[in-house]
C-alpha cells in the first residue's frame, strides 16, 4: 500500500516499537486459557461492538479484531466507485486508533481482494510488494484480508490485518475473521444506504431550491417584461401570453420577417407594434396596411404608389406605403386577403428590397422590415392555389401564434380589470368590484370575437351598471344559436335525380313544356323529361300545354 501521510507514518512507526498492553493481555490469555475461554473472549468482542454504529462501530471493530487475532494493525476500508482507490473507515495500529487515509490500489495486496476471495500472505509480504511504503513502515511480514460484498456480490470494501510476524490462518482465526467481516459488511451497507438517502434528500432540497430560484427569476423577468410600456396593452398571466411576450422579446431586435397568426380580435396589431417599438427601427415609421379593406384595383397603388396618369383618376403622383415605411416597419394585416397579382409584386419587394410605382419603370430602393398577420390558414390557401407558396415561406420566417381567449380563460379576470380602468375615464365611471358570478359567466362563454369582443362586452356592461359593482344584465353576452348540422346521408343518384325533378315540378306547378316549364329550367327536351319522369315513377297533374 502506498502511503504519503508523514505524520501518520511516523506515528505508526513509534507504535510498532512498543508492545500494546491489549496485545500483551491477549497473548497471556491465549497461553493460559482453554477453548471455552476463547469462545468467551469472542463473545465479549461481539458484545463490545454490538451497540456501536457508524464511525464508532468501525473503530471498535478494528480494535477488537487486532486484539483477538494478536496482530499489529487492522483496518476496514471501502473502495471508490472506479475500484482504483481505497478510503479507510477505521485504522488500529500498535494499540491505538489512527487517522483515516486514502491510498491507491495499484501495487498493494489490497488490490487482490477485488477478486472476491480471502487474500492471505503468511510471510515475506514486503518482498512480494516491494514498492509499498506502508508495509515497509510497519515492518510487515504477513497480511490477511477478506472482501466485504453487497447483496449483488459486488466487492464494496475489505477488512484486513497486518503483522510483523508470520501469520498462519488457522480455523479459529478464519472463523473470527468471517464473523467480523459479516458485521463489517452489514454496517458498511447500512452506512452506504444512509449516505444514499442523505444524498437523495440533499438532491431533493437542491432541486426544491433551484425550482424556487427559477420561479423567482421567472417572476422577475415577467415583471421586467411587463414594465415595458411597449407591452402595456398585452395583458395576461397565462403561459400562452407569456410565450407570445418571449417571442416578441427574442425577435424584436432582429430584422427578420414575422408572421403573426391568430383569430380575429386576439390582438395581432398590438403584437406588431410591440415588435416595432422594441426593434432598432423604433425611431422609424410604423405603417399599417389592412389588405382586406382596400379594393383589389387600388391595393397595388396603395402599397407601391403610382405615377401621374398611370390610370384613370391618377391625377397626381402618389407615394406608396412601402416608401412611407422606409427605415421603419410595415405591418400587412390580413395578408391572406391580398390578391395574387399584388402577392407577386410583394414577393419581389421582400426578396430585393426594391419596388416600382404603378405606371413607372424606375426602381426605388427601400429598407423596410415586414410584419404580416392573418387569421386564415395560409397553407390551406397554398393548397387551394389562392396564396403563393414562395410568398408564404418568405413571410413565415418567424411565426408568432397568439392563443385565442378560450384557451387562456385564466386571463379573463386580469383583462376585465384592465378594461375597467381603461374605459373608466372615457365613460366617466369607476367600477372596482367584480362578483365571482360575473367571472364565472364570462369564463363559460366561447368568445368567438376574442379580446375585442370581451372589451366591447365590458364597455356595454359598464354603461348598464348603476353602481360600482359590475353587472352583466341579460343580453349583454350574446346568445348564439347552434349551427344546424347538414345531413351527411349519401343518396343514390337516381333518388337525387327524382327529388330534384320533383322540386322543379313543384315550382312550375306541374308544367313541363313552355318557356316557364320544368323542361326549360332543367335544360331538357319536354319529351326527354317525360321519359325520365316515367322511368323514375314521377307523376303530376298535367295542365294544358304540357
């Protein structure tokens, strides 16, 4: 065994120069006692360690083991996880306890214990392990060790004795050794299980502390994010709305194109303005274009401008919205309503950052960030051929989906209080009490119009509320009729034809021929219609002229 603790080595050397009183007593007893006396000694040794646990147990164990086997040194140790080193749990040398230490297994007799069997070197141990300094300091001649194994048969430690005389391990000594090894194994496994439990508890405490730290950090970041005036009207505490705010915080400093996705009334324009105000273009213009509100014939002129005389009514040159947004941001709301010709020109602007006014061949360079929004599924429109696929991928660089109100019902109380404050000054009313029943009614509604509809309902309720406690009179929340489901029953073609002809005949009051007859409506020759009616079993009361 290699050993580098000088103080410990010197102490062991001094102890070896003296004969331990305990050892002297043991030698005297062994010389004059019978076998029953030996058993009595063994019993006293077992009893002497029975009440001890942990560190004190191992200390008692090595002391009694050294005395019982009449050897100079005894120690108990456990291996590290890699099985490359040993850490002693108790060391008894020359009649006293010594400090624990760590040593490498390489080049020591302890290394052989890993094989799982008792290791016994009765003499000449130093010659077998010439590089081991501990054996030299003990003037050791013999060594006996037994492995300590867990329930799975894995060697977790060992119990060893070293002496400066030759040592023949007889049956008595081996029996004693096995007894001590069993006791040591049980205590070592108990100790390791206790350590694992302590480690688990410490990990649990660390995880709990880490969770509290993260929750506190999230709360701080949310408050920091909320304190920005640019986000003041994006109200809510739900995970969905905080994900929107995090997306805004990440994409705003970039110049990437953003596609804002959400149903009508979810606040897409608020998100677009927040992105602009938190961008490096915040000093530039924010130009909004509602693509659904402009006639198709005027949309290109509004977006890209036109020259004087470019078309009928173009009495002067006009600067388009993209030019107005140069150096800033343009927000294309309801981009799904843009007609295909305008989509083609928009694609060029996005790709080249240049445009031509309607009626002009001069190219104008621009520097504009594009934000777009839609309440439609653009991929479905691509499949239908009503939206350009290349434009979709050009716009969908960083999508920001906004959850509908029905998916963030926990935000309703916060939104209601926000609207009460916002609308209070305009309506000249202060309402600061909201009954739980009102919140319950609001949560039960489906909110097809989302945040915008909620604001309108709160305004309507405030007008109808006489005091400072918000009321929801009947009719404030609209009652929507359930849509009638269309029949999905599939009918044979013959029956469909029969029903249709019968419907037309009912409309013409049985008239088949003539300018207002069923044959004219169905686009058939009157005789052909009569033949089909006969085949389908349709009869009518014929009037004159049929």
